[in-house]
């Protein structure tokens, strides 16, 4: 019989098998989808004890009670993602924003409502922190100023690297060293654990909009936090009462996505690096942003009309979001980062001439043909 013990295999192998170690013994090959909202229990006393345990944020992998609290299909995805990020635990939510909200609520409830934010961040993350809608306050700082902004009521340092949409990279090791013991949350949506594992660089929590690369096919929404078991308990407590649980079908799709994540990210990154190189030499491109870390996102500033450019593509889809098997292009100042304060947008380096490209798995020559014809058409 084949077994897949965690440490015995390489990371790429774990991406294929994580969360599925028990399947063979169950006589299964594909993971089952459990759509139950409730579960039979003829032992009321035992069930009551389990509910108390869930309310305290524990999830020992035992029998589920109710679909808002825990679900076996979702748990497979959580276990797999935790393993790939090198975390003790992971807690999955209905979207990336639901996952981030749970982190904020946990810290606000613990009497640590002050958030330190490093711009640029995903537009809605920026808006959530800046609006104070969840009872938090925020101080926006440069990475090297983060430590000096810490007070006794600081709950979280929030950072994205590479950041959206400028692909700015932050020295995560320097930041986490400087801010310890205040928890640092790293949004790892762009890099994915294929290219960067922030917990190994001292981060406390890793956020993914699983909607993007983890799902990878533009057909599932989800969010997840990878962290230690203590934080996971507070996040499960919040999820239990706010109901932002990931749907089991989404859990199934996300687990399936993890198996191809390394191959997808590496292939799309190679294409993105080549497109970044060619764009840098194009006469209508004034600046190209591509992370040293690599990745499948490329941003560039153009002397052409950026809005006309985004409308002129054919093969590439003009759309927000990213991380799908097909390529997407969008204009951050009009769309994803529209919700930000205008001065803050300029300060974060998000120029009105900036275009953001999410590179998929198409052939590099077909993408280049589409980009160059769109650049040619989009004369100001
Ligand atoms: C999309 C995204 C989010 C928000 O995730 P949703 O799944 O849309 O709620 C957060 N951070 C980054 C970097 C994103 O790209």
C-alpha cells in the first residue's frame, strides 16, 4: 500500500498529494464532496461537548456537527494549504476579504485595534483598513517605519509582496524581525507558496485570495489564512459566529487546484518574464514592473492610451481578477484601485498610465501578437 508521509516527499509531490493521505484507505481515489449541512448524532451529550469545543475554536478532525462550523471537504483543502505554506493550521473562508475580515475582527476583539498598513495593497484591502468599518484604525507607513509605529494596542502589520498592482517587493525578513512580536500578516496571493513561503521569513499569518492562483481557473471564490494553531482557533471562533465558511464545492475545487499549482505558476511565470523583457523594449512602453522573485503578473506604464489598450485586446480578456489559466488585463486606476483615496493612489505609485497583466498558460507568441496589436491601436 502506498502512503504519503509529509516529510518524505518533495514539495512538488506534496502539492499533488496533500490533504488526500487517507483516501486509499477509504477505497477512494478522488476526494469526496460532503454537502451535508447537518450530521446525525444520537449522543446529545457528546454532540454538546463537540459544539463547546468548536465554539472555542478547536477542530480536532473529529465528526462534524453543522456545516457553518466545519466540513470534511473544506478541511482537506485547509490541511493541504497549511502543509504547503509550512503552517500548523489553515482556516478557509468564502472569499479573501472574508478571511482578512476575520483577522481584523480577532485583533479588534482582543483589544488590539490598531493596524499598521504598508501600501500599496489590494484595493479593497486598502479600503477595508482605511474605512475602519470593522472597528480598527490604521497607520500607513513605509516598511522601514513599521516598527516605530507599533504601540501596545497594535494588532497587526499588513503587507503584500509582491504588491498589487505595482509588484513592489518588501524585504519580509527585515520587516518581521523589526516588528516582532507584533503579528505580521503577509498577503501571498501574487507569489503563491510556489515562489514564496512567508512563514519561513518570520510572518505570523499568510493570506490568500484563493480565488486567484490556488483555484487557478477563474471559477471558484475562496480565501484562506495559514498560521499557527493558536491564531487558527481565534479565526475559527470568528468564522463560527460570522458564517464566512468556504463552500464544500469550492473546497473541492481549491484542493484540486493545489495539485497543478506548481506547474501552472512556473509555466505562466516563464511566459510573464519573457513578456516583461519584450515590453521593456517596446517603443510605447515607458516602464515595466516585474518582480525579482518572478511570478505571472506584469505591470507596465504606456505612452499609448491605457484604457484604449485594455479595450483593444482580443485573445487576452479585459477583466479584473488574476491567476487564471487564461490571461487577463486591466487598468488599476479605473478599476481595482479606484476605491482608494486619490492622493494615496499616487503616493503608492499607481499611475493613470499603469496597466496590469495577469499572464496565463497561452503560448507566449500569441500573447505577444495580441499585446503589440493592442499597443499599436491604442494611440492617444
Ligand atoms: C483578490 C485579492 C484579494 C481579495 O480576495 P477575494 O477572494 O476577491 O475576496 C486580496 N488580496 C489580493 C492580493 C487579491 O488579489
